[in-house]
C-alpha cells in the first residue's frame, strides 16, 4: 500500500518516516519547507515529492501536521483522494472539533501513542531513555475509526502499529473517548499536576533545600507512591501519608475539579488547542 505522508520533514513526520522505512508500505513523503526536506533526506534517505504525485493512488494518507493546521491541510487534500482512501490523523483534537471536511466515501482514522509507561520491563539503556516512544521503548496506542467501513480499522491499526513501533498494546476507543484522554486526562490533569509538583520542588529549594536533594526526593517518591496509587505494587500508605493527603487535597484542588471532564469543558479545551 502506498502511504502519502504529509508533513514528512517535521519532528513527528521524520519519526514516522523512519519507522515506515523498510515496512511493507511504500512511502510518498510531502514536505513544503526546504529545511524539512533536508532533515528527512538526512534521516531516512527519502526524497519529497509534489502533493498531487504523492496522493495519486495512495491507499492511505497520514497528516503529520500540527492540530492548528489540520483544517487547512485536510481541505486541501481530501477532494483529491480516491474513494476508499484511509486518512489518518494523529490526535483527536481536530477531528473532535469538526475540522475534517465531509466526504462519505473515505475513511477517517484517528490514532495517538500513549508513550512508554513509567512502569515497564525495559532493560536496554536506549529503551529506558526513549521517553517519547517510537524508537526503542514499547508503548501502547489508542485508535478510533471515526468513519468508514469496519474492515478499515484493521488497516489503520496496522499502520499505527508500524509508525509507533515497538508496540506494547493496542486499544480501541471512540473519538470522544480519545478527547477525554487528551487533552482531558493527559494534559489538563496530568501535565498540570506535574507542573505544580515542579513548582513545589522549586519552592522547597527557595526555602533552603539543596536542589539535587529535592529533585532526588521528589522523583523517588513519585516512583514509590505512584506504584502504590496505580496498583503496580501491592502496598498501602502509612497513616501519616493518608492524613497528609486528606489535608493536602482540599488545599491543592478545587472541590469541582472533576468537571474538567464534562463535555463542555472538553469542547472548550479543544477549541483553545485548535
């Protein structure tokens, strides 16, 4: 199958092209910037081609472009696609926001990596240092068949497993569920709380604690406390820790924080992103 890779010279595009190289898929790269074209050539040996040439006869198209560009790029290419083409979008934000142009005879498939988990079995140092995924560390992926025949889920999933390899697990969801996962769970909640933890570390440093000691203390406790909270280990917190949580949660979190997952909150968050 021929795959047109749009945005092939970007940071994500080069990652995907690297994993597609040597697979059963024929890659037709498209990149508008000269710097991106050179970056792709150096990393993979691929030469970019004009858009129309890449789209001609393509069984699938991957949009490796920013969320804010999905609307414009998709409207530029969708009308040129053969019936039955699988269009792959790498984040749920733009599809959820309705930025994809209507066309009933093509497939829209959305996929996103989970990234390598904190708790894993990696022993190779390259894999342990692959925090993003798609290089050496195994990661799970989540995918949704937004529209198209059921058999196209298998097609999209095979491509997703190739571009995000090595794969730990593959999960199926709806686009709406993917929006709950990101931005809801991963960014609005997880990234925000991690920023707060970093700010807290800086505060104890400001109050006189050695920076390296504070960082070691925080990262170590993130590991052991996380293993208990996420049920990676069979353990429980001390009474002192439970009392600290009981006191700390209302100090740090609004009573209605869980409403960040309400549909209107997700819609507004994605509106800001896209």
